C-alpha cells in the first residue's frame, strides 16, 4: 500500500512566474523523504504538485510529468479528485473541521464523499486510524466532542488520522510540526517512523535536525535570488547529505553558513 | 545627549474621589433645570438637559484637570462626549418605542388578531388579513430570494473569484441595492401586467417586488460570510479527495450557516416594513385573502398607511388600528431577530 513517485523535468508556474524549475527526482516507497531549503525556494509548491493541490490557486499550472507507479498524474483524463484520494496531505497549521466531532473528523473523507459504511466498520476505522496516529488513548473517551477543543499537537495528529483513514498510497506533510511544541513534534516524528512501514512519506521541513532524525532521503532546494525559480540542488541518502554533500551550496546551507 | 525631564519623580498622582461623577451629574442636572426656568420662565426640558450636559462637561473638565492632570482630563472629555452621543442616538429610538407602545396598546387586543376589516366602517375590526398577508408575501419573497441570493453568493465566493462575470455581477448587485423600493414595486406591477393582463394585483406580485429588494442584501451578506470561511478548511477537504461541490455543501456552508441564517433574517427584517412597492403591486383589500396568486392582498405596512391616510367617519378608531398595526410590525421584526440569534447560536461551531 505505497507507491513510488517519479518526476521528470517538472516546472511549476503561477501565471507567468516560474516558481520551480526542472525538478527530476525519484521518491521511494516505504521511506521518508525530506525536502529542505530556504523559504520561498519552491519546496512546498513542489510538494503540492504531487497531489495537484497547487491547482487550488488560480493561474497555477505544471509542465512535465509526475508518475505514481508509472501512471502520469497530469495525463489526459486524470481527475485531480481521484489523485488526492491516493495521495493524502497534512498541512502546516492543524485544520480539523470545526463543525465536526473528533470521530466525524476522522471519518470526514468517507462522509464528505457521501460513501456509505456500516456503523461497526466506521467504529473500527476510527479506532484504527486514531491508533495509527497515536491519538487513540488520549481521545477514546471523548470521540463525540468537537475536534477544535484539542490541543495543537493533538489536532495535528487528528489531521494525520483523518488523512490515513482514507488509506492513501502516499502521505505528503507540509511542515507538519512548525506550529507545535517540542513534545508534540517528538510524538509526530515517532509517528512518521511508524507510518513509513506502510506509506510513502514526503515531508517539507525548515528544521534540519528534524530532517536528519526522520528521513531516509533528503532533497535540498535553493533559489539563486528573489524572482528566480527554485531548483532541486541535490538529493541523496540523508547520512550522505548531512556528512559529505556533493554540492558546496548544500554544505553551506546545512552548516548554517547561509539561510 | 538629551535627557528626558520627568515632571515629577513620584509614580502616584491625584485621583478624584469615586463619588465625583454622580455628584456632579446630579448637581449639573439641578443647576441646568434652575437655569432653564430662569431663562425661559417655564420648565423647558430640552433646554434643561442640554444645559445640564454642558455644565457637567465643564465641571468634570475643570475638576479632572486640577486634580488628576491634563491627560486624564482629555480621557474623561472623550468618554463623556462618546456617552453623550450614544444617549442622543438612543433618544429617538426610545421615544419611538414609547409612542408606538402607548398608542398601539389600546387596540392590541383579541379582535385585532381575529377579525379583518370586512364590513367594518367605524370602531372594531382587526388586521388579521394584513398579518397573514405580510406573512404570505414576505414568506414567498424569502422563498424566491434565498436560493437565488445564496447560489449567486456561492458563485461569487467559490467559483468566479475575480473573473469578469463575477465583477459584473457584483457591480449590478450593488446597483440593485440602490434601487428605490417604489421602482421595484412598479417593476413587479408591470411584469404581472404583462403576464396576467393589465391592472392585476396579487400577493405574488408583492413578493416579486420584495425579492428585487431582498436579493442584493442576501447576496452581499452571504458572499462576505462565505469569504470568511478559512481556506485551510477547503484545502483540508480537497486533500481528502472531496470534490469541490461536496466541499461547498458539506464543509463551507455548515461552517458559515449561523451567519447565513442571520443574514437572511436581517434581509427579511429589511423588507418586511416596505410600504411603497406593496401599495402598487399587492394593492389594498379589507378582506382576508389566502390566495397569493389572485386578487389584492393586504399587508401590515399598507394597512397602517391606509388606516392613517384614509380614516373613515370615526377617525380615532382608524388611528388606533394604525398604531396597533405598527406595534405588531415592530414585534414581528423583533421576534424574527430573536429567532435569528437563537438559530445562529444553535448552529454555531462548538469548541468544547
């Protein structure tokens, strides 16, 4: 239940502005891949092209191809809604639905799509997803209370539970810990190492220690300056990127010489 | 290097005793009243209140400036001016409520809500035909306006963000907001004339006239509310593979529903008191009419206007009925507002 992502010469545009240039990368299944780089270098934009979420912004479009186990996400006749059912996403700020209870939030993917499911299966799915997100013990007695009453870290884990309840092939995480305290961050990092047994995980982070801790592969993005597009500078096993990178810019960024 | 010169080295400053405000208020009122009698020789309440307020401002200004200093003095001056403006703004409202209550209560009785004006020329009779007429006409106007207005707002906020069509719609909605109500009435009257033959008046024509006034209000308030729904919720739904229309129906609308309901209620309250368009489109009648689509239908604002403008032989009886009608209308608007608040609270997203 996890798929390989390959992109070749992917360019992302916002109207006339080219935000990301010529990214070619292969993301292996059952692993954590981290994108690092300075702000505005296009790593979040690139992440969003992996489940066509960038299309939410008017004027955004993509050139090139993204292959999910060989199937092009941008091929003719591809429905972005179907893509997103296979490639789930967790956002920077926890965003549980305020009108729904904890349980309804986990089942949101089922209920919002008008899919029917027997009640026993629903309860199973809620427990499985919440256990998968390490949240079950904390909320099992208040499943019918609003999700917005939880703490920030719990809300983020609720969002992860909501994403994995859809049983996606790939889980994209856009700076999932940047709004959280160190304890909640640790909980989510532990969760990532468990989840990678089943899913392909891609994470964008500003925290280099986090990338070093959780990821198997690290990709470094950079921009030449304001107004120029972001580029993939180097990608490789995390150990190698953090100890002996091939490119000077990567070493400068990792050792804190700029950025 | 410049040094800051402190006025005093202490942290304490003079404070007026607590009783200063009430004492000087009572004093100013008494003095103002006495001055008013002195100037005009009689008890002129308006002059007395104005003089008392000016005296109060002056006394507080001097007392605060002497004891507490200029900063506190300007603070108090601003506070007193704001409170004064607030009271001045409330006076007409209070006076209106008092007038309507005192003049409307005598005929606010059971016959008023059980009889129509059929075969009544003097005292007696009631406004049941007008109450039901208002309910029918406004209800139908709401049924027409809410779907059109809400769907337009959804298009503007969700689909046509800043494209040419939505700019044009926004422009024409703004123009519609400024259409005089009499024009809406003439439009509905002419439209029904074209469709059903000249000179036809009906409750439905009144509903159409009210819809013309109501739709822009519903569109603008709903659009603003839909824009307030955080984009993150839409993105969260898209990321779960939910199509756009289901995201709108099941995430955006439920999140905004409490505001949408209050917006609709405010729009109803805005049109329920319209007189001119109903005068033309729905017409007058003294009898109960339960059919929206045939024959004139009386409504409360028209009833009030008609009773006041064309009293029969017993003028007082007609005027009493007019005031009772006005009181009923105010009560209906008040009940609508209360209901709107209750509904809004019922649907509001809970956090605990």
